[in-house]
C-alpha cells in the first residue's frame, strides 16, 4: 500500500514537473517571440547609434527611449519683446565621445566598479550571479543584482526597468545578442555614451558638459570617480542635489582606484580636496541650462528665467514641455550691454594695474583682479519692462552667478538722491529747504552708540569750510552734507521708505537704521536700485521691474500673464507689496531732484570725466556711488526712456582702488551712448512749476550782473532763493519765466 502511494506521488510529481517545464518553455518562448518581434528594429537603432560614434559629435538617437516618448517632447523657447528667440532647449540630441578619446581611468574605473571581468565573460558573470543569489536570500531581496555591463546595457536598451522575471528573461536574450554582434570595446563605448547621468543627461560627454562645462576627454580623476559612483543612482548622488552624498560616493571610488594602484592613498585626498574647492568656486548651482540648448543667445537671461520656471515646473517640463516664455528683454540691447560689460571690465582691470604700478602699491597684482566683475540693468520706467540684465562679465560654468539680481552690495553715494528728496519734501526741523539751500561743508563729529563718528569727503585734498548748496553737494557727492541732512531726519521712517521703493519685505535687514546709512551702507542689488530710481522719472511712483510677460505652451495653456489680475501659477513674480499707484514724492519735488541729478554730468560733477572719456553728450541724469575703501563702484541714472544701473566690484569684496567715476560711470555712459535712440522725447515738466534764473556763484536768484547763470524749475508754492547779493542789481531776471 505504501509503495503504491509513493509511486502515485512520484507520478504526480513527474507530471507536475513536465507541466512546469512545458509552462516555463512556453513562457520563455513567448518572451523570445516578443524579443524576436522587436529585435530587428532595436538592433538597427543600436547599430546606427554605434556608427555615429567616431563620425559625429552628437546624435538625436536616445537609446532606451521609444520613438513615441521622443515625439512627445517639445523644446521650450524664451522670446524677447519682439519675438526673437533668446533660447531654445534641445529635446533629443546629446553629445558623443569615442572610447579612445577618454582618459584611461574613466572606462577602467567603470569596469572596476561595475564589471571587472568584462573582457573575460560572454555577458554573464556566473560567480557574481551565484553570490548575489545567496545574498538576496539572506537580505530578502534587498542586496541588489550582479549585472555585468552587457546586462546593464541590455536593460538600458531593451527593457523598461520593471522588476519582473519576464524582464530578466528578456534581458538574457538581449545580452547574448549584444555579445554576438559587437566587440567588447564597442559595447563599452555604447554603454558610456548612453547611460543616464541625472538631470536629463545621457552619456559621459553630455554629463561632463552639463556638470563641469568641458568634454569628458578632459575629466580629472576625481571628476571621473564621481561619475562612476553616480552611475549607481545619478539623482541621489548628484553633486547638485547633495554634495555630502556625492563626496561620499566619490571617495568610495577613489579608494578603489588606490587599492588597484591607479593612484596613491595620498593622491586620493589631494584630488578630492582639489575637486571640491574648484566645484565650490565655480558656483555650480544645478540644472544648468547652458549646455542643454540648441540656441542660447544670452545665458544670463536663459538661466534667470529657468530658475523662475523651476519653482513650479519639473526640469523636464521646463526644457522639453513646449513652454513659450515671452519676455520684456530687448535682445539687441542685451547683447550690446553684455559686450560693453565684458570689454569694460577688461579696461578697468588694466586701469587698476596701471594705477598700482604708477603709485607703487605693494600686495596688489593682476591675479587679484581675476574676480573683478560688473553688472548692468536697464528698465523701461514707463511700464517696468526689464530691457537688459547682465549678471557679470561673461556667463560660463565657472561664472554663473547673476550678480545683477542676486548680489547685494552697499550702494554708497547712490543713496544721496533719496535722502535729499525726502528732505525737500518734508523739510528739516520744520523748515522748508530747496535745492539751493546752503550747508556748511565741514567735518562734524557725531555720537553713535557712545562712539565718535566723523565722516569725511572722499578726496584727501578736499578743502573744507565753504557754504555749499544742496544741489552742488549732490553734484560733487559731498559726504559731510549728506550726513548733516540725514541727521536731521527720522531715520526709521526713511528706512521704511527705502524698503518700499526697493520692494523689499518690511523685515529685511539689508537696510540698517544707522546714521551711516546716509553714505550708502544699505545692501541692494542692481535690479533693486533700478526699481528705486524709477521713482524720479515717474513723478514719485516707483515701478517693479518685470521680465516675464507671459508663460504658455504649444497646447494653448496659459500659466502666467502679467496683464491678468490673478494668476494661479507664478503669483510670486510680482511682490504682494507692489502698489502701482502709491506716490512717495510729489511730481514737483521729483522734477527738482531730476534737475539736480543733471548737474552730475556738468563740470565738477562726479560723472563729468566719464562722459568726456566716453565722448557722451547726452542730457541725462544720475548719481555715482563709491563705498568705503573703494570696494564697490556704482552709477544709477536715467534718460527720457530708461533707468540704468551699473555696478563694478570684486566678488571677494576687496578694494578696486578707484572710485566709481572711473569704472561704473564709464560703463554707464558707453551703454547710454550706444543704445539710445534720441527722438526728441523729454521728461515732462509737472504743473505748478516756475522757471527761475539762478546765479551759479551764489546759488541765489540771478541779476543782470551775474556772469554765470543757470535756469531751474521750482515748485511754485515752495520757498525759492533770495536775490543774489554778490552781484546786486535793481531787477531780478527770470521771475516770470514758465
């Protein structure tokens, strides 16, 4: 009985086994049938890709992606105000590099980390497979696989990365086919040019350009080590997303290099330290658009817009979502400004070196000027359109910071027009003042927090003691007068005023409530300073500078429109505190200030030399700004169309030795000269203004005897200067000029 039972069990087991074998065979044959159906199409694509290597520097073949997936990707475009393309992202093409052009440690490192017996197996490392099998039993499937490079390539090319048995079987057929059709070097070459390296990049050449701004043939051993480590999980170990994790995986690979004798243990530390110092200095901030575009006429603008889009869209949507971004940028002005900044920085550096040599200044050499930079912002003050925004002397992977928007530096004497405007508006200690009210130019000692504060004028040879008009103090940028005036004002109220006109949050700490604020210790960006200066040609109402006018896509979806009152997307583009109707100064006071700012370009004004040097004769208005120890040079001003601000300085905040008149003002004048089209437009004179003739010598109403005169519009209800006593005459001229 027992024997019969055992025999029956055996027969059942045999039947089950046979059925299982048949089922497995059918299952494998079905997978093989699917594989055969796709095999020719896929291998033709691989062969075309392989042939591209060595012949072309880029390809639109992206292995591992279906044609259907590729078709659904549309490059995004950024347009200037007239519809010209500023930038267009690439959707499919990526760069290629032949195996022979790579540094030896890159392919060898991949083999060391991924498949050290690559040249000695037929696509499968059976020893690793067995070890991986037992490790996964112990760890309940969490140990990972033992795929060779051939298997990884098969997974990239033929499967969808599903964690299924069918995928493994399918991968087996693919691996065998790959090994039979290509040499080992060809397989390695295809692999290195098709692996995903994070942030939308495929292949080591694409990734090298993306992360480091250079070809993979130029990768250092530390850079190569990082790429090899990132291959395990590109986004997780990305140096853009997490430097700590990236540094860890890089050190793991470098230590492998050391154990194999590629480099010494000491070299691993040196290479790692050198890499991270350079990486930090280069300022790589992530998802760089510079190397992912077919067209990129202004990388500063492209990256500025991308960063805004990236706040609400994924990277793939930004680059390949068919977005159309209409901007306020005037591409001709933008390119002109970039060129002027580039050439201007070089000239300024040469001037600084000449000054150093002439004055025999020690400890300052040409190498100290490697981080000398400049920015420029141009805003149409009628509507707030940003026409040009230049973030530095040239955008590159080593120079990506957009200083015009994101660097905050003390503005120096560019502060004085705001102080004098409030003084003209509100008076001082209950007394009205006008642009020709006189103050004594003298050094005064103030008590600030128990300490003496005695600001002086910049020129060491300056002669003190004269009585100086407010307009002349602005023209010559006299610190003594600015501090005297500011000391008689409500500093707290002034700080609130300055925060408002620069559109800062009321809790911003970049505008300190201190007496030295009168000399420009507020830290602003060039874009913020431009916003504040729009207040003058706009009769006391500043306007928020705006670059993005509309964001839509090829499907007709509109995500943002500046003309709409409410936008569900990108509602952060305009600040909540933006009030387009609030007047901070009366039109009459702002016009008086405009006239005072015009004096800066006249003889003895701080922009006179720069205007002469640039051969610029525009009747414009502006103010220079030089901070303590000549760390920053500023010029902010406007004409009848635009407000333009320029900053010059060093990223390390060290001295540039020369005042703004010889750097920022010079760039400003050159941009205005080359970019402006004069059509007779003028800033309108407000109502209730009266034209008076002023004696330049006394700053009082001129008489027939006054030899030097100037005409000046005053608010009809304000106190005007008295009659000139230096050149007495019976009649005062100009009393009834309108």
